[in-house]
């Protein structure tokens, strides 16, 4: 029923790269060379992204490169970046941030083993860099042991408690891997939910207008049983407040309508559905309207009172 991907899945995949830290003298020749290396990386990634978008459009018109040709073109372009990183690190093997950046580059190319090796080297060289711990936590959350992900996110937060992404990633991993969290923290499932929600709230305190983060928190309530209706509605109402455009607002109205329908607040649910006019939500709106009409008829037919919101 969700109008976008579940938060736990989308965010966990999205946060592979770390938070950049300005810690060096920009006039240092090595630092200038490192900055050019990052620019080379960025330009190459943008070029490759454009090639892929353009080729997709060409294929829709019956043209474009073959898959093998496109892959070869991309690999050749990115090899220049790979060679540049390796040359820099041969000459500056103790440059922790270069290891961190190269690890992210390799990880994005799905060369995870080599990427993690560079992240581990960056951690060895600069254990106070929170981005390294965050990146490694992301990796171990995907590949196990999950306990390392919990430890490393906590370490990243300890080193930089003002970065919302670390709390968000930590919250997602705790929610996704509930059984592991129960065993690691010696708590029950409801306490795991509480821990995940509190981490999301901490992230939102630091980035209060972040709509994606607000919806991540609100989406979490779909996976919590028994349903915490009042809390879920409050979370979606906050997401509505920070929604950046009409399309996003209408998506939130659908979520609010669903929770209020299930709570027996039929009038409020209908008001939310009436606010949805975007055709992209047409199927979901019709489905919710059918459910609303069915429950209203059942309630009126039996003279039963509307259900009380559950928590």
C-alpha cells in the first residue's frame, strides 16, 4: 500500500558513501592533488550516468549501443579514475581520506572486497573519522556480521553526534535486523522498535525539514505490531508539514487516510482522500475508497461504534 519504497530497504542501500570532512590545509600540494582526484571521480561518474540515461532513451527508440559495448565504454572511462586513485595512493599510502574515497568508488562498482580493504586501511590510519565507521557499518549490515554494523554505527555517532545520516542508517539497520538487535542488545521486539524509532527521531531533530527522513520514520509504523495508530498518524502529519511539493503531500494523504480508516475515523479518512487528485495515485485512492465505503456500510448496518484507535 505504501506510495514509495519501504524506508528500511531504500535507505539502507542508499547510504554507502561517507560524509566528507574538511580537515586538511587546502594550500597543501598533496591536498590540491587529492581535490583534483575527487573532481576527476565526480566528473567521470556524472559522464557515466549521462551515458546510461541517454542510451536508455535511445533503446526506447530502437537505437543505442549493445549492452556489451556500453559496459566496455563505461569500464574504460572509470578505469582512468581507478588508475588515478592507485597512482595517488602509491605515492601517498598513508592518505586516509584517499583510501576512504577510493573504497567508496570501488564499492559503487560492486568491487566490495577491495573497497572494504581500503575502508579498513582508512580506519587504521584515521580511526577518528566517523565516515569510515559509517561506511563499514553499511557494509557489515549487508554482508554480516550485523553485530559489527550496530557497533560501527554507534562509533560513528560517538565521533560525530551531529550527523543525521548516521542515526538514520543505524535506525534502519536496527529495524531491518530485529532478531539480531534483540540478541545483541538483550531486549524484546517492542524495545527494538522503540530503539529504531528513537534513532530516527534523533536524526529528524538534526535535519527537521528532511522529507525523506520524515517519511522513513513514518513508514516504520507499517512494520510494527500491534499497530501504534496515534504515533503513526503523528509521524505522517509531520511528514505532511515538511512535504516539498503537491505530489509528495498527496502521497502522505494516502498514508493518513489508511491509518485513519483502520482506526475508524471515516470522516477524516475521506477528507484526506478527497485531497488526492494526482492520477499517479489513482489506483491506491480507489482501493482505499472501496475499503472506506465497505467499512462504513458494515458499521452503519450493524450500528456498531467506530473502532477506537489502537496503539
